[in-house]
């Protein structure tokens, strides 16, 4: 496995761990943010796996679109929700609202972490398989 791929996957795994820690501490908006970061970095590892430099974007929807046919996801629709967690989970003056209204719930965080874990392991397996 190329060093760039390993580096992106290592950081993705670290974000997954941080998401789980934030969830346990009841900081659900940051659990969602770090879950988003795990997904983003996992997907960027796929670009390096293909010997391409990933685009400078944080949009999971854009990454999914650019990786069509080169990812292990049969259903990408659930991944699109991650775009909601990049900016609004970190700044009180952005949509979906100001603190504490509009922040992701415990259920949102649990769903985000489970999805991120699935993405991370799917990408890891896909890369290890050498497809």
C-alpha cells in the first residue's frame, strides 16, 4: 500500500476514534464532524490508491461523484448526509441554526459514526483487495 494511502487512512481512523470519544462525552455535533472527516479522508485515500491527487473539497457528494465506479459503495445516498456535518457542526452562525438549536442529536451522531465506520472499513477492504 502506498504511503499516501496509508497516511490518509491513518488520519481517517483517528477521526473515527475522535468521533467515538465525542459521542461518549455527549458532544454530538463534534461526533458528526469527525465522522464526516473520517469519510472524507477515507474517500481521498481512494484517489491516491488510483494514483490521483484528491480534489480540494470537503463535499462528500462531490467526492462520491468523482469516484463513480471506483469505490466500494453500492448505495451512496446515505453518504450525502455527511455534507450537513462539515460547517454547521462547528460554527454557531451557520445553518441549520444557532446553538443549541439545530445541532445534530444523539441519534444523528450514532448514525454518522456507524456510517463512517462502515465507509472506513469498506475502503480499507477495497484497497487491500487491490481492485
